[in-house]
C-alpha cells in the first residue's frame, strides 16, 4: 500500500470552476479513498495567486477540515533536484520532494489554453514547478520560466520526471477561449475522463474540445 495519496487539482488561481477543479469532484475522490487507512493529501502550487488563497476561496480549506486532510502548498514545499538527459529544456529541475513519496492522483479541469492549445492532465504538473530565479520573468507569475523555456517542451519534461498514477478529468463543463478568462463550453461537455496514462487521457480531451491531436505539440513530442 502507498504511504500517501496525493490529490493534485488545478488551482492555478482562485477563480471559480470551470477555470479550476471543482471541490465537489475532489470530495468524491476523498470519500472513495477513505475506505482505506492511507493518508490523503491535497497538494497544489498556484501560479496566479497565493496557494492558500486558492484553497480558502475555492472551498478546499473547508474540505480539509471536514475530512481531516492535509493541505500542502507545493510552492513552499522542500525541493529535491532531479536530472534527466532525455529532457528537452528542463535537464535539471527542483521539484517538491514529497510528491515522490506516494500515489499521485491528477485531478485537472479541461480547458483551452493560449499557448498549449489544451490544458489538462499533463499540463497540470506545472503546479509542481517554481521559478528557479528569485525574480519572475514576467514580473509576478511564479511559473513564468516554463513559458520562457517553451510551454510544450516544459509539459513534456515535467511528465518525464513525475508520473501521474491515476487521472480523473473534470470535463463536466469545460472552458473555451482562454485558460483563465475563457467562457464555459455551451452546451457543457457533461463528461468525466479517467485513465492511467496522462498522455492518452489528454488526447481524448483535446478531441472533446474540437482539436486534432496534431494541433497539440506536446502530444506529439
């Protein structure tokens, strides 16, 4: 049995769903896992606001209190350096040490993205990253280096270092146009997508938003 279950929603900012993963979805996962005696941790490193603000505003603090869960801000977690010569742009990277100590359940929400075309399971690992330089390239955003390095290449590399053991995508609504300020899909997509292979899940999700796999560079690297 794994030491811990890590639930990784997409809380890049404190905007309500469908921009972020609904707390109701995460609660259902928690209730399912609690049939075991394994520790459950909700872990995220927000990019567009303070992680604790996202936890509070989106109902995750209340969820943690209700089920006696741990909330971990990955932007402040102890980091360990990893190296992979097969990486395209992140040959060396410092990632949260704790994320390697358990079973990672990736809980993204399905959206279009200005640069990545689609943001789903594989890009959700951006929350594990933290700018290595003190100053952000874009002045404020603590994941901005990944855009400087190349979004598609960074997505590919992070998924070399960290494997999502299970993926459950909230595509109950979906978001079109932009990853932050986009519009809810009309009509709502009305789906949940689950799988053990993040890349295969993302291929299905790209199609759900009307994109061919060939359009999404990171799915073809």
